[in-house]
C-alpha cells in the first residue's frame, strides 16, 4: 500500500518531546550534539525539559570545535559550560574536512598539527590522548567520542537536523515507517536521533521567544548582512559560495581564514563570475555520464574526493537504468558541482 502524507491534531513541540522521551526509554546514554546553532540549541533545551520531567539529572552535550568557527559562536558555546544543568564535553580533535574553491574540492584537516591554527585550542578542550596520531573523519568520530566520553551502553546522539533544510535530510527522515527520526550511525552502538526533523524555521524562533531562550548573536549579524542563517565552517561548498559575504558577518574570521588559506580570496572574488559560466560548463559536460566523468577528472583534484565522486557516479549510472528520467545528466552534473556526491545523490523529483 502506498504511503500518503497526512496531518495529525497536535503540534511539533509536543511531538518532539514525545520523541525525546522515547529516545531516553530506548537508550542507555543520551547526548545532544551541540553546534551553537539555532537547531541544536532547540534540541538541547527540549532535552533539558524532558530530562527534568524524568528526573534524569544533568543533560550531556557534545561540541566539536571545527576550528574555522566565528569567535562569537565559540563564546556562545563556552558560556554553556557554566550552566548547572549541563555537562558539556568540548572536543578539539583533528578532523578531515573539505574545502571548496571555484568548483574544485580538496581536503584539509581541522586542527592540523602540521600548520598554524586560526586560534589556540581552549584549555578545557578534549584533545587526542598522548601518542594518539589519528586523524578523524565523519565516520570515526561517533564511536571515538562515545568511548572517550565514557558513554555507557546504547548511545543516542540527539541532533538538530530538520528535514526542511535539504532534500537529503528530508529523504533520511522519511525512509522508515517506524521511529523514522532514529537512524544508525557509523558505530553500531550509536544512534543518530532527530526529534525536531519536522520543525520549520519559524517554529525554531517561536520556541526561543516563548521560552525566553537567547540564541547565538551571529544570526542577527547574518540577518543584517542578508546571509543564510547557518553556523558552519566557511569552506564547505554551501558556505564557500558566499565566502565574500563573510567580510560583513565576521571580518575577524574572514581575515583569519585568508591568512592561512589565501586561495579563499579567489573563491570570494570570482565565484559569482564562475556562476555565470555554469551554463557553459553544463553545456560542455552535462550531456552524458561520460561528460560528468570528464568533469570529475578535471575538477576534483583530491584523490580521496575524486575516488568518492567516481564511485557515486557509477552508482548513479546503475540507478538510472531503471529510472533514466530521475537522473538526467545535466541534473547530476549540477549535484556534483555543488559537492553533493559525498552522499547519495537523490533522484530528480517528477514535476506535477
């Protein structure tokens, strides 16, 4: 039987709290993955409400300092260390990340021990133990944090992910019939839980207003600068596309970034010009899957990212055999140019 979207007589706040109760019921340890952003702040305070209702004691939260973060966000997160109802584990471990410059993606390491940092690590940050030389990635951090923080049994990481933010997040939130907001992670004992997956941005700010919760002042700066309301490193694809706007939002971080990564000046200066050439690139490379392969070979210089992109292209080709209209080459190329090959590229939604 086909699944049909419907509406229930309730509200997102009530349902989110029910989900967090269920998360506590089905896990031994619950920790909020706190970024300092608006959505994870909602998740943090909702978890506090539920923990108080249940008599669970202090809420546990985890912050991963990604180094290239505005100082105003760092200060906002650090202020939460003083709250008597919260235990905040603040991590400063080397993490593999991606840098987007004029359509080319390459890797860099946050807190790379081999280069200058944009600021010192805080004294209270949890770093690798002496002798541990590992560089972590998105697949290894979940288990490492659970082990290093001493989380017991079955662990739930509560996140502020909302389906409205992207098609990928929407798909991940509707791919299961039951407990669709609880997904597996790269570690078998850790679950990724999204209790506010059905919230809209207006719900987020209404929650702050109703409960007198102070959000990070960065968002006010972003509103005045006409920038997207996001807390993210400025070198990932979506943020890098607007890198030049960082000068208005956070001129200090802008100066810090270009001091260590001067190539980002080129990104800020010429990306809009490159967007004007996007149609030419699509015309040249977006007529066939072989054209997309050529674009990958010419534009993705990092070997690991190129391997990942070619693997996703091969998977897209296989999926397109049963539904060619869902994966037209020009659509797939645009997804690759935006860096979406790092996850499964979703099929093109049929027009009504």
